[in-house]
C-alpha cells in the first residue's frame, strides 16, 4: 500500500519518527488551527487526543501548568523529561522510566487541582481523562503519514527546549495583526503568562486591549528571537492575514520549509483551508491612542499596517 506521496507501507517507523516533530504555536486565536489543518492535509500526524481547536491536549496536560512552568522554565532536565513523556505516550509507545512516570502522575495531579487557565479549565476529571487518553493512545500507522507533530499555541514558550530535545524539530509560528488580537475575546495567554513578559495583569476589561497588545509584542518578539537562534531551517514565521489573502504563496512557503512536494490533488485541498475572516480589521472600530509608538512600530516591522 502506498500513500499519496508514493511511499511504501513497509517504510521504517524511524523514517516517520525522524520527520518530526513539526510544532505549531503562537498567541491563541492567531490562526494556528488552520496551519494544523494544512499540516494534516499534507500528510502529518498531529496527535490523537485533540479538542475542537485541534490542540494537542497531551501537551496541554504536561506543560500548560502555570505554577509548575514558572518554577521549572529554566530546568532543562525537567522539561526534557516532560518532552520524553509526550513522545513515548503519543508516538513511540515505549515504557516510561520511573522519573518519567512520576512526572506524568504529578502533572495529572497538579492539573486536576489547578487547571490550565485563569478560569480553572482542566480541573478535576479533565486531567484524569487526558491522562487516560495518553495511556490508551495507539502507535500511529507510520506508513500513512509523512511525519508527525502537534499544535498547542503555548509551545512558543519552549521553542529552544524542544529544539534541544528533538534533532529534527521544526516550528511554525503564526501571527495575526496585533491590533485585531488586542480586541479579541481570546485572552487566555495574556491572563496566564503576562508576568513572564513583565506585563501587569489587567484589573478590568478596559485595560485588556493595551495589555493584550503589549503581550502580543513581547511574546512574538521573544519567539522570533528564539527562531533566529535556531535558524530558518527550523523556524518559520507565518503571517496568517497574508496566508488567507494569498493561500498559494503561504502554502508554498510551508511546503518549502518542510521540504516536501505534495501532489496536485493534495495541494488543491489544502489551498481551500485558509479563508479571510470577519474579524480581520476589527481594530478600525476602536481608539488606538492607548497604544505606544514603540509597540506600533514593531507591528509595522512585522508587515502589518494601520
């Protein structure tokens, strides 16, 4: 049996394993879902326990834990242990070592107690269900896929660590117009991680747009700086607004980055995925005087206009 790229079903699992992970990250609401749908359409396995936004919930369980992350973000051994747990349970189905088993169980416990966002989502049974889903996950049928990866927007916080752990790591960072993001209802990352970037937590809804745009600037600047360190062969910045306006150009950049040459029928299918959305340009309805000139300058540096 061959897949759409003409690959034989008996190709080794190592070929599949070494063609990843391809990780998709960015600020929540920046188009990461569409990028993941494109990757799936191109032939990448993007996980087995996903929510409606196609987030890899195994990654959420293991790494989207605020207290643990703040205490361990510089602990490379602990982060590598978590990445090994994710790889073994999601892909290779190897037995966990004793330290990995403790990491896994403590992740479930802490998630059950605290949840994964400011609203407490993930508390209680959610954490145990995610743990069970990881333990029951089947080994992917390698012959059906080009490679593997995951999408979890918060992955941008660990770009360098993931790069150190996985030799074949590739990362796609998605950005949308920062002022549109400032007036979005999706402010989860801001309210969880703003302290990481020296941004005060907004005290009321009126303060959210300013804080959100500050977070957009600092989080994306940090991700781009990390991307520059690991190199353009491993880091791709995708302007989601441009992708929606010119799908063929954007998808060509993605396939070139991945080093693949999809057949025409596959390309035609994924070209239908990016579409302009109603929220593009919503910032024009609002007063922009609250935003600093320096932040607006960075917006322009990334190719966005006002």
